[in-house]
C-alpha cells in the first residue's frame, strides 16, 4: 500500500469509477479528479480510457491542465498508467476515424488491429506473453487472464517500449512502458486477481 495519493484522472471519459473502486478495495488512498492541485499532490497518476483516440484527446485538452500533467509525469517522473485508450493516447498519433495527435510520451502510432477472421472489437479474456521482465509483473504466475475491449493497437517505434504482447489475429502490444510511464491495453480493473496484482505493482513504483 502506498502512503501517497493516487489520482485517477477525470476528464469526462473513461471508466474512472471502476478504477477508483478497485484501488479503494485494495486499500489505497485514491481520488478521482482533474484538478491541478490534486495532480501536483498525487504520487501516482492513472488515465482510464474508453471510446476513440481523437475524442479522448479532445476531452483531455478541454478538461485537464495538460501542461501541469506533462510537468508532473514527464518532467518530475511521477509513475503514470494509461488504460486502454488511456494507453493509446501515449503515442505520437492515432488513426481512428481520422489522424489525431497524441501525447507523444511513448514513440509510436495507433492503428486498427489486423484481426483476420476474428471479429472486431476484440472483446473478452486473453492472456499476454511477457517479452521484457519488469517489476510491473512481479508475482504474476497464475490467474493471467485479462479483459480486453478494443479494435485498435499501439505500434511502438522502439521494441524496448513493448513489455508484453497478446495475440488476436496478430500479436499486439498489451503492455508498453518508458521510464515511469506504463500503458495497459486491457482493463486491469475488470481483470479480477491478475488485474489487481498489476495495479498493486504499479502503485509500488516510485
């Protein structure tokens, strides 16, 4: 359990309440907010996401203090976790409906998943294969099913940015990372014991 405050970013999109409820259940100090003072006081920041890349970025710019957020995450190195679309907007660009600028915190772009004969969106339980060991995976042995809901995937420019991949018609990035910044394509808050373990591991990041 962290002694710090976890800020779940509230920007008018994303499954913020479910993330809040899981973290609260795990005993963490957590607040849902988009206020600058809360972001500055937080030890960890989480960006949930649902919907499209472009819409998420638009809502973030309208509802969050973006310069403050960048200062805290990129400048000061606070642990940051993006979930689902919250992971995808870490990229430089997204191509869902139209080309949209992302945060550019992890070099890459977001494109439609090449699922072959499998239907889109990719909805349901799936595992992933760890490619690069990282503390985020500590104690992850059994109960490795994670819940996905997405039609687009993150193409990282650098292979070292991809910590784990899942398979749905093609192999795609399930977990990305750069320094203090992590992204999960799946929903840890809906992934029962495995998701709770990864959320706890994230909160343990300094």
